[in-house]
C-alpha cells in the first residue's frame, strides 16, 4: 500500500515536471476536450451518480446522512441544470487569463544581465474535499489551467461519481496525446483515508495540500503533515457595532452576515456591541429584533442579556422569549463556529476592546465594523489581524467569486502565501529567470576594475507577455 | 520554563498586534534611535564582544572552533569598520520603501463597495541564526521596517554580544515611548536551544520561522514545528554545459560559480556536460583546466573520468593528477553540497537528461545552463523546478543584494509564499479591506430585483499610497 501511494506521488511529480513546459493553447485544448468528453459520457456519469444516490438514500433512511448532504451528492439536478453548470464551469476556467508566465518584477542588473520574476506552477497539489462530486472537475480544471498536477480525494459517499468523472477526464487527457504533449497523470484520484495518510507523508513530492471540508478534517491534516496546508479550519467572523453605527445600515447588514447562508465560513458568529448602544429604541434594539424576526437566537453576555430583558420590544412574552430567542452565553460561545442561526453577543467598552476581542477569539477570517466614524474604521481595519477587514459591509462578501477572481480555490486563514479567498494565483509561485552573457559575480564589487550593479527597473508593460507560453 | 517561553510568544503577539497600526514615520524614528543608541553604547558592545572573543579564542586553541567562525564573531573589525557597516545597515533599512500598505489589487464590486488588497505584516517571526552577531541588528531592523514582532536566537558563541546589542536596541524602543506608541516587545532575544524547542510549539502565536544557518539546523527546525518555515536546507546548484556552450563564456562562468565563495549556498556543486563536448581542445577541456588551475578537484562519472584520463592537457603527471585533481565519483556526490573547492561532474546525453538530473538531484535553489541555443535555454528555464533558472550567468548572482532588493531576509527553496532570495516582501502578507455603505450579499444574485457585481478594476496608480500610514 505505502509503495503504491508513493507511486501516485512520484507520478504526480513527473507530471508536474512535464507541465512546467505546457503552453496556454495546449491547456485550452485539454480543457475543451474535458468538457466535450464529459458531455459525451454524461449518461455513464449519471448512472454512477445514481449508484451513489441509491446507497446514500439508504443511509438517509437509517438516519446516518443528512438531507442536505444527499442533495449535494446529486450531479444532475432538475433538467440537468447542475450538470450543465459543471460544464459551463470548465469553459469559465478555460476563459480565465493564464496565471503562469506573468512577470511581477524585472530588473537590469548589468548590461546584458536581465532578471525577471515570473509566475510558475507550485507543482503537485493534493486536494481533499467532501461530498460535492462536481468539485473534482472544478479543481482538476484549475490545476490544469495553472499547470499543476493534482491528486484528488473526495468524500466516500460520492465514490462512484468521482470515479466516473475522473475516468472521463483522464480519457480526455489520453485523447489529446496524439496532438500535444500533455501528461495523463496530471489528474489522479485516490479513494481511501489510508491513502491520504500515506500522501501526507510525501513532502518530497507534494508541494501543497488544500483541504476543503469540515473543521475537523482541516485540523487533522494540519496536524499530520509537513507539507504546507492552504485552508481554514474555523470561520469565526465577528461584526462590531460601534457607537456611531448607522441604524439604517446595521440591522440589515448583521442579518445578512448571519442568515444569508449560516453554514458558510464567512457567516458572522459573534456580534460585538459598543456599550453606548445600550439604549432603548436605537440601532441595537432594531438589530436584535431583526435577528429574532429572521429566526436567529442569541447567546448574550450579562450586559446584553440585561438590555434585552429590560427592553419591552425585545422581551415580549409570546413573541420573543428568554430561553428561546435569547439566553445567557458561556465563555465557549465566543470561540464557537455555530454554522447555524445562532449568534454570540458581547458588549464592549471601546473600539480597542472590540479589536482585542477579535484578535483573541476570531479565526482571522473576516471581521466587520459598522460605524460612521472613519477614523475608527481605519483603526479597526489596520489592527484586526484577519484576511478580510470590512467597513459597513457584510462578512458574506468574503468569497472569490464576489471578489471578482472568477473562481475560488479555497479560503485561507494562513499568514503566508495566500490569504482570504484564493483564486488561481494561490496555485502559483514564481521563479527568477536570469538572462546573461557569461556574467561572473566576481567581476562586481568594490575596488579597481570592479563593476557596479545598475539595478535599472525594466518597465513591466514592456515585458508582460514575454513568458506566457 | 515552558510557561516563560509561552510568555515570550504571547508578548510578541501583543507587540505584533500593536505594530499593525504604526506609521512609516514612527518606524523611521525607531530605526534612527536604534542607530543613535548603538553609536552611544559602542564601548559596552565592544566590551561584551571582547568577552565572547576571549572565550572563543580558548575554543580555537583547543581546536573546537574554526578560525573563520572566530573571525565572524568580531563585531568591531579594523578601525571599527565592521561596526560602522552595521550602523550604516540600520540607515539603509530605514531608507527602504515601506513594505506595508502597498496595494496589489483594487476592484469596485458595486457602487460604493470597494475592495483593496493591501500588504500587511506577517505578525510574529522567529529568526534563528548562527554566530554572526550583527545579524541580530539587521533582522531587528527588517522586522521593525515591516511592522513585525521578532523573537531572535543567535549562536551561543555570540551570547554576550547579542545580549548587549539587544539591550541597546530595547533601550532605544523604550526611549521613544514618550513620543510615539511603539511596543518594546517588538524585539526579544532568547538564549537557549531549549527555549527554541518551546517556541517551535507556539504555532498559536508565531507566524513564521526563519532559520539561517547550517543544513542540519534548518532540517531540525523543519522537522519539529507546525509553523511555516522560510529557508533552505541545501544549496545544491548545478551548471549544465550544453552542446553549444560558448568557449568564451563557460570556463570563467563555471569557475566563478564554484570558486567565488565556495561556502555559499549559491555556489555550484555539480557540473553537467553534454556528451557532444567530450572532444579534446574544446570548451570542456578549457573549463576543466580552469577549474584545476583554481584549485578545484572533480568527482567524475565514468565518461568524464575517461575524457580526462585520455586528455594530455588534463592528465599531465606533475600538474594534474588522478586522485588529486580528479577522481571517480560516488552516487552520493550528486546529492552533496560540498561547500568546498570540489565539484561533481556528470556527462548527459541531452538537454532533457540534464533537466531530469537537476529535477532529481538539485535542491531547487539555482541552476544554470550555458548554451548559445536560445530554444534550449528557454526549455531549461521552463522545466527546471528551481527558485533561480539562469542562462549564461553564474549561480552566484542568486542573492538579494545582487537582485537589487536592498536587503536579504534569507534564501528560500519553498514552493509557497516566497522563493529564492527574499527581501522585505517575504515578511509581508496582505489583507483584503472592503469599504461599503451597509452592503448586503443577499441583494446580489440571479432573479428579479437582484443586483449584479460590477467588478470594475480600480487603477492601482490612483490608490497607491492610500494605505501607507
């Protein structure tokens, strides 16, 4: 077993080496062929998916699988809508600009000695995801577009669908080989958890792991590999209502941040409130009432609990009730990703206390301040150590598509490489390409007859495109 | 002990949080004060250094310490030259552009909803270095310039000097506190290996480890922490003489790559030779003779050994001799960083074989092709998976100062975050700052009354400087 897993890693590395030399148009041929083959083989894919759905239905019936997970397993959708979206996704990736060969720095070091920093693929990526089977196609296309080799592992509930999709994609890779050199091992699928354990040890061959899935999955991977991990375990996002929070902005924004999609990592989990807002009839009352009316229950610290209890609008027997819409919080509530219509509330004395709370409890994902005081917003955005720092905007905007990346590889709470929603750029690194004419370092330095470096910047617009193949 | 080490990490994190809000001019005040205090306290520093030198001399006498290490311990130098260079280094860092607050992406997502990707400090960095005591000042200044908190550990041979230098720098941090808010724990020094073991566990507080030192030090750290590590263990660089290598470029370039500073990580360790060059009187003969004349001994594969043995110029009894200037190689020689006037030689059949050898044996640091065939150079530079891929230029150019970065934090062979010589940029990451007016994600999407994202790029030149504090 461990031998065969090393083989998968070695094959991926060999494919990655070959992929360093593929051209934009070759990648486009491959992506178009993938779309074509998926279209041609859709009935086989639907048949495999039906097998997964049948097995999953049995688990739903036994109470072992949730209805929402079951729904996500379906690859066809009504009128083949989901499948058509998947096909369109392949074309969308094909239409993105090539992330490889982009120059981010260019300097003439000396006459005839030119240095270029040029984007290059990371190499081999291992992507682990849960039960949405279309992810295998999406990630494969992103890997191909960025000239990386990918090893993929999806949720076991999608086993038959994933196998069918990967088989079709590999057939596409095989079918282009007569026309263009493209490694068929650019995409490989593995099926078991044991294989993942083995792959996490292959830091010699694998350059980056991207786990997309539950908190516990991500943590397990972070704790069990030396390979860099791109991702996020928690999404504990906070919204802070500052003393000048606009009553026309705060209620809708907080409700959106909490309820637009509670299971998402960019949903807000904690509401911080400036003490000055503890007045009846104001922005806080309206915000809380809006949350209640949208089905949200609140876990409140002493001050906010007291505020609600004393407030005749928020504490109406028959409408909102302690123990239902609101209750006392525990300390753990401020470190919890509820992923549900539930929110922890805490009253703070100042902007600085809010920043402090966030830097201690939040997960460095996305945090928002609602204020009309620009200086407070700037201080908050400077000092909160998170991938996204928002002023008067819902945390739900933290997303690769909403940011305009055209795609999203994942969301990272790392402090290195890539942070926040990660587009194709996150699958790239750079190389320094130095073009000389027999230049020797010993000719430069201090003293008679020695040369000096010129370090003339080369305008990027004059070289952009030079390295796109 | 582990409590106190956690305290160091917590203090660094608190300092890092405060540093998120410091301005360019505040950082400049601090750097100037550091220079001033070092100047004022130079006699104390020299006295501490004399203690280290005395202890080190005893170790040199006992044969426990090398003369070159002893020399590196000295912080004063003839006419205080080394110390003055150190002071100038502080000013040089002060004069670099502020790496924080730089905008790398700006997009209008909707009317009144603007997204900026802005450079930010990584946070807390742990830097481990060997016996050159001036590194503690250099790294401290780089950390301050990039708004990071640093925990520093140097070689034990420099203990007294490091303690004195750090004390003076901390005094500088204290002395500015009346004028500007600047955390005194921005710089902390730890002294023992045990403390390092403890710190490597503090991934909750420390964001990046930079080990600068021996191969074994770097490997030890890579193997014993979950914190991202920026650096390189090996520097196995190769030069490939292609079949069209220019006889006027190759010999000097190879000699420079090997002998300019053999102990450096960017020195060449392996010479790959195209089989077509195995002809007497050509570029290979001249290259080898030049290497011999510069004191280099070669570890040769069968083909190159045979070439030398048969060559009357290279195999002259009394001048060059088998067992002295040249000998048969072992397989390990191609995976060895000699750090000495020694080089492994291997004959390959093609450009592709050379690329293959390098991708298998080199350490992804810097590799060079010597060729007059542009297509070969491009293929080599595309397919060699290294931080630096050079055409007709010595591997010794792979250096932050030579690249024009103004400074060098270290050299990285990572495939993520920062690769190759790393300047101040390597100590930064970015944040997404989103400026809204109460925007809600639920207002966007498909269907009646829903808004669409505009995704208008905002020209960077119109916003550059907006976030530099």
